[in-house]
């Protein structure tokens, strides 16, 4: 190199790294997640370019030191580092979930992170050797790549600037805090407020119960689905998803055009929504915005969202294992350095939820104007649990156990009570119908402790996925009807969130819906309720059906396991001869008890059984003896795992499962297959964590299931596990973007 060559190479590499980390990746994340940010592209660009300039100067600084003999080596290393970071941030990505403080669990991705680290080191080493041999050509190459990234960044921001949903629209607190002396509807939805948490909190703090003056509590309330997406249309219109239209079309039908709020607007109500899911609002609303628009000043939002985008750029390029060192939940290094909460995403909504209630209480006013109807959707009770027992926001996700669930829920309820007291002070409490509810319970499968319903445990439901299913399906529902006063009442009737529109419309007499029951009439007859179970993924939004949507029919109290029956999926395959526990399997065959598909670097897939029991619904050939051959393995920490297999509730046999890849075969007599679809249930003697650093609870990993009919060989010894299959037992990675 000539004397000036190290400087030119270092400057080129430093600018390229700055463009990648501080401009290109933030622009890509921003344009792909329009509902996560309220700042416009123009407001963000200035801060991001300033950060890019600072980063470029910091990286290039060492080569500006005169007479430094190591300048040439540093310039080559910086150029090689750019190639490694570019490949790491653009190609070596995995589906780490939403960066919400709870979804990214480094322990669950330990093996893929380690693999990324090794590949990154190899790439940087190879690039260093190449730039040493051909420095000028390498400098030209990284310049071309950086220019391409800059062009793509401009295109991303151009697309985002055309999205009207990303414009800042300030909302005056007084606008959503005005109540009418002529009558009001207030629905406060505290996300993931599990029903059985309410009596536990009131038993501990009776003053909160005293403040719920005139409320009627419905403990046996069934949700609709285990996430917000399918629940909100039910609260707006009483509709339940039928898996025959896209979810976006379902929102058009159930929220935009079909919400009972539209009818109330026609009757002269001022209709306001805070935090509409996916930005979908009823057609006739006065205010329909996120809480950021209500609470924060524009400068605060832009700065915090810029820091979050920069942090996520760092997260994307961080080579494997450093990801878990740089990030604490959703909080990245720049956010921590600024000493603030990450003011976007779920963390913000948890942090600000109680402030929304306080703001409404402080700005509340009453007049003789038109009546109001308001839905306020808050995340102050949603995991991750970030409030301590004194309701102080810690900014760090705390252990997900029932104690902390109750603690955070109690904080949210205390702020809700302050709003009630303000309504009483302004003398509009009596003429206001108030609904305290949630979209779901908790039922989190990755919790550190059992969060299932105490109602369920009192009815003999053991902790595990069945208990989590019931807890997650039991959101809180308490209603204060106009004019009601007195101690909170508990009414044991079989309610569902789909009853909210019918109950509201019957009480207010200003709207009508065809679905659901009027809970005010306290109908005590048994009813059949339906619950849809699934694991939500963002790509389902535009699909015409949700893969693996499981339909449960509940006859009786939802806390009793015997009340639940799993309906056979209508689109279940008519013939299944094998499953390889990959993404290619029909998802409808998998019932409760299964984890996600995990695929290792060699392409070998598996599923863990993540409970003491797991279910499969498969069509088995009738009128002939069969054999079921499984390729399975127990976790390394289990020495004596026992697997018992049942067919439609009758035992087929039991096998010992070792901590090495093996085949086990279970005979199925012809007279045991009595219908077109059979339910296989697997019961495991033990459950544990798969290895050190992995906090999940698992029983057995499944790699293959073959349904063998007479004439097929199933007696030979299992083939020796190849290296790929064996490595699948040791770890996994899943493909996809680092961010949804």
C-alpha cells in the first residue's frame, strides 16, 4: 500500500459500516414495521445520519494518528469487519421474535448464536486475507456495496414517507377525558389480565375491592383465542374467526364496518379508541390513535425511536453470541446509555399504560354534551413483568412467575381505581357503563413458573399445557351497569368475550347485535362455547387461513378439564403415512403439548414435546394391524424417560426412551382403530430442561413417525444416526428475519 492507501481504505470501510448499521438496517426495520413507529421518515433521517457520521469518525479515528505502524493492518481489519457485519446483518439472521423484552431468550438460541459466531470469524478471516492480497479491488467492492445500501435506504424511507399511518397526530388529553352527564360507555381492556388474579388481589387489598363499587364479576369468562389479533373483532362485533377469510378481511368485517361503536356514533355518541390493534378503527370514530400520540411530545418520540432503530441495527449485525451480551431483553446499548426506557414497542406500552389512566383521571371533565363511548386498550398488565411490588417500573424484564404477574396486575388495577374515583368526583360514575376486561389470560408456555388458573387447579387440573390453555383462555370480565352501587358481586354464569357487544347494546339501548348473550339478564342455562387455539405469527395477517388453528368446544365451567373437547380440524388430511416433524407436516394434526419446529444447520427438523402429554390427530388405516415407528430421543439430562402411548384414550404400550437417537415401535391391533381419525396421546414420566442454558421444559424430541401396514419392514435395527440427525438433538436454528 502507498502511505495514503490505509487512510482511504479505512475511511471507505468506516463509512460503509456506518451506513450499514446506522442507516440501511434501521431503514429496513422501519419500513417493515409501520405500526411500531409514529415518527415520520423525515424526522428520523437527521438523527440517523448524525449517528452514522459519529460512528464513521470513531472507526476511522485510529488511522488519523500520525506515524502509526499498525495503520495498514487496522485498515485491512476494518474492511474485513465490514464484510463480516454486512453478511451477519443481512444473511446470518434467525427468527428471534419481536424485541419486546420477553420474546428474545438467548438460551433458546444458544446453538444458532454460537454457529453464527463461528461463521462470522471465518468470514472476517477470509476477508482479511483477500484485502491483504488485493486492497484496491477490495476497497472498490465495499464502496459498491455501501452505495447499494445507501440507495436501498433512500428507497425504504421513500416508501415510508408515503405511508400516512406513520404521521404524528397529537391528541389532546382532554379530548379522551371528557364524559357526558347524559351517559357514557367506558371499556378498559388491560391486556393479559387473567381472571383469577382479580379475587386474589382483592383478598389482599380490600380497599381496591371497595372502589369497584357496583361491579359484577364474571369469573367463568371464556376468551376467543390466545392472542389479541382474533379477540378484538369479537369485542367489537361478537364475531369469531372461522378460518375462511384472511385475518385482515376479518378485521374489515368485525371492526371497521361491523363494530357496535359505529352504531353508537350514528346515535350521536363521541366514539374514541386508544391503541387500536394494527391501526384498524371503526369507520366512525372521533379519536383512534395509539397512546404515544396521547402521551409523548414529538421530540421525545423521535429521539427514542431513533435510539431503538439504532439498537436494532446493532442487534442485527452483532455476530451471534455478542447479541446476548449487548441486549437485556428489549433494551439495547444506546437506549441504556441514554438512560431512558425504549420508547417504542411493547416495552413502551407496558410502561405508559398506567400513565394513560392517570392522564384521563387528571384531565377528566363532565358536561352536558353528547354521550361518549370509549375503548382504551392498555398493556400495563401484559408480560414481560417490569413493575416491582411498589409499582416502580424497572425497565428490565423480571422473572415470569405468578407472584410477579399478580404484582404487575395489582399496579394496573390501582391506577384503574384512580380513574373510577375521578368519575365519582365529577358525578358521572352512576350514569357510566364501565367494562373492565382483557383479551386473554396469560398462559405463557415459556414462563419460569406455572401461571395457569387457580380456578383450574382447584378443579384438579395439573400444571402444564392444559393448565396454561385454561389460564390463557380466562380473561377478566367485570361490568358496572349504569346506576349500580354496592359491594362487588360475583355471578357464576358461563360468559364469553363475544357477549360484550350484546350486553352493551342491550344496556344502552342505542345499538343492536345478533351474536352473544346479554349478561345483565344473568342467563344461567348451560351453553356451548368455542375457543380457537393457535400460536400467532405475523405472516398470518394476510393469509386466508391460520395453519394449525385448533377448535375447542367447551361444555360446562371452563376451569374443568372435562368441559373441553378438541374438535377435529375440518381440513385434516385423509391419509398420513409419515410425519417428519418439520414445517412440511400438516399443522392440523398437532394438538396440545408440542413446541415449534426446530431445524438445525444440516436441515434436520424435530419438535420437542413440551409437556407431560402431547397429542396427535391422524387418520389411521382401519381393519388391519398396524405398527407405529417413532424416531425419538430424550433430553441428555434424563436417564430413564418413559413414554406411554394411548389411542383414543386406550393404552397401546410403553417404551423407555434414552438420551440418544433411537427407533421405538408400538403395535396397533386392528380392532383399536374405530374411526376415520384417531387421537394419539403420549404421556411422559419426566419433564426437564434440555441442556444447560436452555430454560425450556421438554420431555422427548420427535424426529420421525411412520405408519406401517402389514408387509412393511419394521423389525430391523434402527440405522445408525448420521451426523446431521445427531446434531439436531443438540441444537437448532430457525430461518427468517431477525425481526418480524
